[in-house]
C-alpha cells in the first residue's frame, strides 16, 4: 500500500508533488510497526512498551505514526510539549494515554486537562499546580512524576524528593500512574553512570508512594531487563536508528531519502566548486548539482564528506553544502545522467548512522532535521 501525504502534519502545508520537490522521503510505516513489536518482544515479561512520538515522531510524521502504532496495540504515547499532545489527541483512540514530558508550563493546567493529556510532573511547583487543579475540579487527576536519578536535566532533584516524601499530602488528588526517570549515558553500554542511576532510581522511588516505574528509553532497553521496570519509552529505535552511536541498528531501517540531479557539468583541473571553493578539481571531472541542502537537514558539516548513490555507483560529495543544493562527483558513473536522475542519500547504501558519523553528530539529529520540503511517501510494505 502506498499513501501520498497531502498534509505535512506539523506545518499544515500541502507537500510538494514528486516532480515539484527536490527530494523524496519514503517512510515505511510497516517497518515502524515491526520495530515496535520487536522491541516489545524483547522486554521483561509484563513490561509495557510505550512509543515516544515527540518532535513529530522524530520528523517522520506523528499524525501517521501514532495512529498506526495505536492500531498495533500501543496505548501509551509520550510527547515533549502540550501542543504536540493536542495535535495527536484527535487521531488516537480515547483509551490511549498521551504523556507530556515537559509537564505543566505555568498557566497550561486547564488546557492540559481539556486536551486529555497527562503531565509528567518534574518539580514540586508542577505537582502543586496539578494538585490545585484536581482540588478545584473536585476529582482525581492522573500524572507521572519524574525524579532525577543522576542526569540533572528534568525531574525532582533529591531535596525535592525528600520534601515530597516528608509531605506526601502534596500528591493528594493526583493518581500517580508511574514514577519515572531518564538515563544520561545508556548509549555507552559500559558507562558506570547507568548502574549508579539504576541504584539511585530504586532508592529514591521507594521514598514516594508506591507506583509502577519507568526508566529506559531505546538505549536503556538494550542494557537488559534490570532496566525495564513496568514501562519502557523507546523513540529512536522505533524509527529504525541505532540508539548506540557507532553500533549497527538492531532494528529495521525506516526511511529512504532520494534527492535528484538538477544539473550536470564538465569542469577542468583547477576549477573551484561551490561556496568558498573548498574543493578544487585536480583533473577533468563531471559533477552534478543535486537538490538537497542544509535547509533540508543535509547539514553543512556534510560538505566534502560521504557520497550519494546513483544506482550502484557512489558519487562523493564535493565542496560545501548550500542551502538548497549540494554537489557530487559523478565522474566515475558510466553513461548519461539526465536531469532529474535520483540520487539515494539514505537507503540501501547508506544508513542514517553512517550519515551521522560523517556529520559528526548522532542519528537522532539527522533524522529529526530531515526537511519539511521533501515529497513524502508513506508505504506499508
Ligand atoms: C526522548 C526521550 C525518550 C526516547 O528516547 P530514545 O533514545 O529516542 O528512545 C524517552 N524518555 C525521555 C524522557 C525522553 O526525553
């Protein structure tokens, strides 16, 4: 089945047709479904598998991904912002929970309730405001409480956990669905911080009223069953990218990116290519300008790095990446290269992880930056 995307869910714009767009992003919903099931199958018995669909499902389109995962049986979804919960709430069955990782911004309490989103309460102030709303409403309201176990980002710090332990009435009116925390170094499997955080999480959550627990995102799941608790929160692994940098993905790839040749030219030795002439031809060459640039997430650090593929032939990037275009060396490619020829940038020959290494970043950043100008095709193979 092939669906053409009419609406870019995050922008509300009509996406370009294949001929009108510079590149085509193909997203395999079936692969995301299989990844979800594969992750769920490796969990400790009884552990629930949620899905993290923040940042528009890591750029792949939460409006398509979240309902598909709900059909596959997922009932717990995490987003970062309340606005993201609002966007997907109408698309999900009523029995699906949507948790907002950033919790409650001041003044957002009534909207959070109206949307039917569940906040992840990260400090005593957020707890106080949610409890106050419960009191005003005269009913219990659900929430997750996040505690910091050693990442120093979000969640109650130790002194606030102690205060909450001493004054548990602060939680009155709140249905504590889960106590959660997040690992800082799980993408380095031997890093000692993960064991330390596991121990801190175990100790600190016991200070609070008993509730189910959640600690692991994608890399934490790979650390094994000690980290699974009652619910896991995979994001990047659903989208086919290895959560451990430099390690091949344990899941199926999901995206394919294909740009197109805009123009081919022959150049002689000594000719500079692109802004800043960071590449100078040393011999006669045939080069091609292709229709993807840093505004599409093909970041500037990829200048003079890596290659696109025309059929089975590698065509190395040369020169800087421009906003809307980049240049590749097609000298080694036999035969004509007509305008519009597809150039595979992510797919069978190059993974997101390999592009990330060239770009001196992680697969997460490459994936979430893939552009909104692409023609998008959703397949369910
Ligand atoms: C983003 C995020 C996740 C998902 O992380 P992945 O590494 O993509 O699986 C889970 N939990 C929290 C708190 C997050 O911020």
